[in-house]
C-alpha cells in the first residue's frame, strides 16, 4: 500500500483524526500541543498519527490535503484545518459540536454493526 492509500485509509477509518508532531500525551511542538489539548477538552476519543514517526506521511499529506502545515485535524473525512482554526473553533464552541456529532455518528454506526 502506498503512502497516499495509507493516508486515505487512516482518514476513512477514523472519524476524528489528528496528524500531529508527537502524541497527545507527549507533543513535540507547541501547535500540536494546543491542537491536541483542544480535542482532549472535547471529551471524545480521537485518533492521532505522529508524523515524526511517519516521515512518508509527513512528506505526502500536505500535497494530498493541499494544506502545508501540521497539525491537521480531519473529521468525517474532511480536513478541518490546523492549529489556528482548531483553537478558534474551540473558543467559539464549534469544535465541541463538530467532534461530538462525529463521535455520535461513529457510535451509531458501531451499534448498527452489532
């Protein structure tokens, strides 16, 4: 599977996905730290990919997403944006709504699959 296919698979398999430097518990840059803290504050589970451990994704994702920087938040297969957008949405209460709706959709799909 090539890198773009892996990225597409990660995005499709995770309704809330943060591409970041480091991990939510040990972020490796201030922007990734702020973005992951905002997501943690939404109190829903989210997936993350540490781009420092995945240099191929770090190289290919900006081209695929047409977004040059990290972190990148993807919700329901759509690019939401980077740190500034994530924080602005969080301060306005939009991020919490978006994340909770995505988590609820995923929960409903999981329940239907059983």
